[in-house]
C-alpha cells in the first residue's frame, strides 16, 4: 500500500516515521508549502518531497494520505483527497464546524473512500486500561470521572493556535481528546456545562458532562500551564476507583519538543511502549483499509466528539447548560 503525508510539521514527522516501520507500506511522498520542512522530512524518510498537494497528486502514486495540516485546512484537503479517490487519515479535530465534518464524511462516502480521524488517546495503553477496568466490572458501575490535560500554549510556537477561528481553541483542539475518550468509555452525553477563561498567555476550560447513564465527568484543559505537558484521568465506580497520572508514573507519557531543539514547539505527548500510540493507531487504520473492518474510532465518533466540544463552547458563551 502506498501512502503520502501532507503537512511536514511535528505530527507529519510522527505519521511518516510510523509508515516507514509498517510492513507492506511504502511512503511515496511528503508535502509542505514550506519547502524546507518538506525537504527535511524527505531526507529523513527517503520519500520524494513535494511543495503542493496538486504537485504531489500529479506525480506520486498513493492509495492513502495522512493530513497533518493545521486544523483549519482539514476540510479543504480531505475533500480534495476524497475526490481523487484516496483514503484519508486526518489528524484531530476533524473540522472546525459540524457542517464541515458532515460534508467530509459524505464526500468520502460518495467517493468510496475511508475517512479516519486521529483520536490517538484511544490507543494509549493507560487509557485503554482505564476503559477495560470499567468494562470488566472491576470498579462496578461508573459514577464520577475526572480528566485533564495541560501544557504550554501551542500558540507560542504556531500563532494560528491563538486564533479560535483557525484552531477551535483549547476545547476543540486539546480537550477533545478527553471528550472522545469519556464518550467511548461512559457512553452518550446528555448535558454539557462549561466555563472558559482566555487571555494572550492562557486559555483554560472546565467542562462538566452528564451522561445518559447518570455518570458525571469533570474535564479540564489548559493552554499556558508553566510546567511540562501532562494528563490525568480517573474513573470512580460504586466498587472502586481507577486512575492514571502522567506526572506520577514513568510508564505513561513523555514530553518532548517536536523537533528536538530548544525553540518553542508544539508538544506531542508520547507513551514509551514498544510501539508508540501513533504507530498503533496508524497500523490499525491501514489494517482497516486492507480488510474493510470498522475502526476503533470512526469518523462518526470524531463527529460526536466535535459536537460535544461545540456544545461546551455554546455553554461557555451563554452561561447555561446545553442539552444534546
């Protein structure tokens, strides 16, 4: 299977590296408008560098494209790829509106190609273990959950993150990881209530979710945290509690600069397992394309996570809970 990567920033490097390790997969192109970025990734992987999607489409053979561009470009290039009959693996958030997300799903379906969204938390071993502890009955029925993730402001490295029209802000870009995980683990969300505080250096959100099961979850996301990137998650059932904290366990996550320098960069959380969660995710998506199976995280799941995120933004704007 032949694949290409569109967008040669931090996550573009992650996707390209994962492809080079997969048996039966050939990386046939990497592409970025910033020619130095494309050239750098080309040198690292041996794949040809292209400097526009159109140039890559005309000159590279590929079945699958990874879209690791800024969020505001996800819809545009997913539609272009789908119309070219290419399967799409797109980073989260899926899009910056529910209408755009719906258009992406319909375009891929109409053109007979698969659409996968990179909600990678579902592939982190510690989060899989949290869900398994609940599913197995080890902690009884879920009652209350807490989840948080915090780190430096990515807008210090990439200014577009500070423009909510282009990034979606801390809820749509960062908290959406936990919104997806909690829906996957606890079921459908019934009510969303949110508070949001923002200035030039900080964007902080606190969201309370009420699930149809009766469970309640409190979710935090923080851009501008002065310490290292970290995550926490806890699920309390009527028979026990299970928790994970990346600051207290050497087996959970590592904080790295994306390019290995001391310059400002966007943090990419990792898990020091034999295979990274990103490798596991991409390997899974490729397998789904090969055998036609349903993905662990579907495009519809990504749409639902986005729906919760925008309900949270609406709640924060109005000061009132939003019913889903």
